[in-house]
């Protein structure tokens, strides 16, 4: 896991993390009956290729004193090229820490977690393998049928 912190970032600023580049594009204010929020959008690129637009937000609920954070996550599962094989299964988290709703001046934490999707895939393979192991074996059923026939023949 790799973490990067960027303080006092203005919209339009580019942030470099490993081979990723995040550009803090813009912020906007949203107001709903349950909460008000500041949504921050960043464009994620790698090696000059645009991968995603990541919207993260800071929410302030009417009945809760502390604001909450909605994290934007980019998951890479299928490689787009042979060079991307080293990055398969990697998650990029775009986390707003602080934001000034008026100017958009913000602080961010960016986390890169390798092999996250491989854990999910391993869990699915484990469940499928368990299901396969629980299924009855045809040879076992045949042997049981033969044993039952022998038992009936003896009786």
C-alpha cells in the first residue's frame, strides 16, 4: 500500500503518484434535503492515457455534526496492454481530506493498493472449489448402488 498526501491544492493542479497522474479538475456544491456536499472531480491518467474521472465528496448531513467522506475508487482488473500487467488488480483511492467550498482549495490523500481484486477473485475461486467438493462423486454413487445390489442379493 502506498499513500500520498497533497496539501492546499487548487483546481487544475496535477498530482503525480507512481505512474498515475491525477488532475484536480473542479469542485461543485450540491444541496439535497438530507445533506449538502462539495463534490471534487479528478481525472486519473497513466502514461498519458485517461483512465477515469473520479468524483469524491465531503458531505454534511443536517442531523449529524461531523462531515462524512465519500471516497472515489478506480479498480483495474483487466489489463489494457502488456505493460499494464504489473498493475492488474490495483485500486486507486481518491480521498478528500479538507476542502474550502468557496475557493475549491483542498487537501487530498491518494492511496494505491496492489492486488485488491486478486483477493476478491481468490474468494470466488474458494467458494466455487468448496461447491465442487461438496457435490457427490459419480463413482461414489455407482459404488453405493453396487453395494446396495449386493446387500439385496445376499438378503
